[in-house]
């Protein structure tokens, strides 16, 4: 996926999240942000989403990957 395609998906996922704030779309959105190097933004999104849905395992995996990418393995 190139940068333009990723940005289109990010915008579409953001709209879905705006339309349904309780949606689990926050996790794939955060993963797209992570892949694009927007680590702080991804971590903020994951933190907020996991507060609402703390047992969402896929989101926890994405959070771990994002923390590793950010050099925060602690």
C-alpha cells in the first residue's frame, strides 16, 4: 500500500470512528498510523480505545508493536 492509499484508508477509518465512537476501528486505524510512522498519534488513539474496550486483544498487539517501534519496550 502506498502513502496515498494509506492516507485514504486513514481518512475513511477516522470518519467511521467519528460516526461510531465505540467502534473497534480504532485498532486498524492506529496500525495504519503506526505503519506511517505517526507513533504518538497511534498510541493516543490506542490508549483512548482501550479505555473503552480493555479486552480487545488485537488492539493490545498493535499497541505492543507501536511501543516497540517507538523504542519503548519497557
